[in-house]
C-alpha cells in the first residue's frame, strides 16, 4: 500500500513538474523572442540613422561642390568683365575686337555665373539665398558697367571715373560672395 501511495505521490509530483517545465520553456521562448525583437529593432534604428547620415553627407557634398563652383565662376566672371571693360575703353581696339571679347569671354562667363548662382540657390539654406540675391544684384551691376562701353567705345569717356566705378562694383560683388562663403563655412558641412 505504501507503494501505491508513493506512486500516487510521484505521479502528482510529476504532474507538478511538467507545468513548471512548460512555464520555464515558455519563459525562455518569450525571453528569446524579446531579445530577437530588441536586436531587430536596434538594427533597424541603426540602419535608419546610417541612411540619414549618408543622405546628410551627400547633401553636404552637393552644397560644397555648388559653392566651390560659384566662387570659381564669380572670379572668372570678374576677370572677363574686367577684360571687356579694358578692351572697350582702349581707343586702339576695334568694334570687332570688343565684340570678340564680349562673345568669347564675357558672355560665357556671365552664363556660367548665372548657372552657378542658380545651382547654389537650389541647395542653399534660406539665409544663404539672401546672400545669393546680393551676389546676383552686384554681378548685374558689374555687368552693366562692363558692357556700357562695349557698344559705344571709349570716345568721350572719363576712363579714370569708369575704372573707379567698375572697381567699386567689383569690390561690392566680391564682398557679397565673401559674405555668402563665410555663412556657408559656418554651416555644418
């Protein structure tokens, strides 16, 4: 009889062990699933951050390229405008030489500058766009002064006054460019 009682006790203990084993297995599975979910979530957010950083780096590269192009074309524009003014105010130069300088030097540089300003405007933050508008305005003034004498020639021109006015316009344009570049340098590029 004692054997039956022991068997009965053993049977009850066996049943008690089975639910606790099942509970432990379920708890282990739950912990494993949570660990997997946590790992997957962390991997997702890490990948998302990486993509965001890569996109920011690409935007910065595009801005830098646009700003470098702007600086280079603005300087080339000033050189070509200066040459056009010099040729236009030289009494020894013919109208054909003035036209050649306009068509082969100034006009392409003017087009390149307009393209560079437009590109920079597309990628610049709002504060930078204000500086770009100032560059555009100052460049227009430089162009106006450079082309004023292109068609007319140097007759009756106060060359010293024309040179001084042009030099001041160039200084203002380059100061606007410098202001823009200073602001760009302060950006987190």
